[in-house]
């Protein structure tokens, strides 16, 4: 006969992350799920998906912070943020998301960087989230960086003056989106 779990043991089980994507294709599937959730037509277990994202973000931050997976999990929560906050799938899931975002803000918020500005400065928690999926896809596919950087270097590919200020066109670089200060900024601006 096994010993029953204590409350502390159950909490440890709750904190452990579940296996996350390991390939760009797996990230693409998860990003598609997050986008469907944001639009309100996700057919999977939304609460489990939210909790998985929050748990994996907490684990990524605890493991050292500002790697590419931390950026994907943080910005993934930003993408599904309106669902978490306004649809309120579960009070525990919402609290877990807020804890995870708080951990990002505390762990990465004091990092120094050379950037004059970050996408988080505009904190697009409304209509601009339509483009957020593209940021996540860019981050999930590091193999595309050379082509993307070459396109950015070619001024003919830059958008017109009005669009030139867009973080999604012409200025979307892995370095600036994964900057610890940017991630902390998004985490701090997360609606709650």
C-alpha cells in the first residue's frame, strides 16, 4: 500500500511542467491552439492548455530565465491573455498565470540592455494581438533567421512610413523580442 500524498507533495506535482514542444512543428501546433483560444474557437481543454503554459513558463524562469523558451511561453500567455482574463476559464488557472507573469517580471525586469525601445512599450493587448502569432512563429523557427535578417537589411522590403514604426513589420527581430526587459515589460503589463 502506498502512502497518500501530502498537500505539499500535491503542490509539487502541480508545479512540475509538462513536456513542452521540442521542434518548430510542435511549437507551430501549440501556437495555433493559442490563437484559436484567443479567437474563442479552441476545441481542446483550454484550462489544461493555460495551466501548461503557465507551469512551463515558471519552470523556464526558474531554470535561468531569458532563453528562447521563456520568450515563447511568456508571449504565448500574452496571446491567450484576453481569454484568461475575460473568459475566466478557472480562477486557479488565472491565478497561476498571474503568478507566472509575476515571476517573469521579478526575474527579468532588472536586466540591462542596449535597446532604446521594446515592443512591450506599446503593450498591444487589444487589436494588435492579431499579429502576435507571427512573433511566436518567428521565435519558434530559428532556422529562418538568416532569411529574415536578409529581408530586414534590404530597405526595399521595409514598409511605408506609416508602417515603419510597427514592431511586426521591418523591426521584428529575435533579439529585441527575446530581450529580458521586453519579456518583463509584457509580463508587467499583462491585464489582471
